[in-house]
């Protein structure tokens, strides 16, 4: 369990970097934006695999019995979470975590102004529901809690950092997904970043279902559906 805690701590520290403009700025200046994105993404995936492999090497203690309904919920929440993370990272978003610079928010912010953090939260929630054991509670529960707290922290930082520029973004976006759309404060729109995020999500999801998930983590999500 010590390795799980260590791996999770390193993963969470890494994912605090995009929320720290000073550190992120120094890294992009030293490496260049494209190389920074490649290094960060590769390291992130590697650390996530380490976290999951470390967790799955510990003893299984069931908290609730997984069933096909929980697995189906994960089939919805995980791709949605992956989409929000992917599109959020490659879209300009001065109010929250993003790899891209720019003062004009991308189309993904019409869904929520914190897409990356919501994406991690939904992905974690889906995997926690589908597994239901102590190690999943530690890993996915920890990631979900980190994301939820991160939303509050990012909101506070953006409000303080942006000053007078904050009000227009607050009026046209929302913390909770789809809230600004349903209230009429925002209109759904498309841009290249949103389309690219959807394409990447589709390709990665198909690869995971075709055997990628089983190869990486030793578990086939389709078998969990029990159909």
C-alpha cells in the first residue's frame, strides 16, 4: 500500500503543474510548448499506469459487489471524462487548467469553465462505481477528491488573478457542467479544439475497448457488462 500512496502522490503533484502558471511558464519556455505537451502527456500516462498497477498488486477487499449497472455507468462517465480532459487541455481557457494560452475561452468552456477537473472527477467516479473495493476507493476516491477540491481552488485563483476580466467569463460560463447552457447564459458552439478532443476520445475509447485496457491493466471492461 505504501507504493500506491507514493505513486498517487507523485501523480497528483504532476497534475498540479498546469494550475501553476509560473512553473508551467518556465517549463514551456525551456522546452517549447510542443515538447512540453509531449513530455507532460507521456509522463502523466506512465504515472497513471504506475498508480493502477501498484493498486492492483495489493489485496482485494470488497466494499460493494460490482454489477453490470455500475459497469454501464462507467461506460458513460469515463469517455465523457476523457473528452472533457482532452478538449480542456488543448483549448484556451484563462479561467482554469489548460496547456494553451489565450484570453478568449474555447468552445469547451460553454459546457463548464473547469473541464479538465470535471473530467478527472467523472472518470474517477465511474471507475470507483465499477470496482467497489478498498484499493479503488483509495485511488479513484483520492483522484476524485483532488479534482473536486481543485475546482474550488482554481475558481478562487482565477477570480483573484483575472480581476476585472473575470466578470465576462463568469457570466458566460458555469462551474457545474451545462448550467450556463440551460440557463441561457451560453450557447453551444464548436471549434477545432473541441472537434479534436472528440476525435481523440473516440479513438482512445475504441482502442481501450478493443483490448488496450486489458493489455494495460489486465481487465476487460466489456466483460464487466455481463451481457
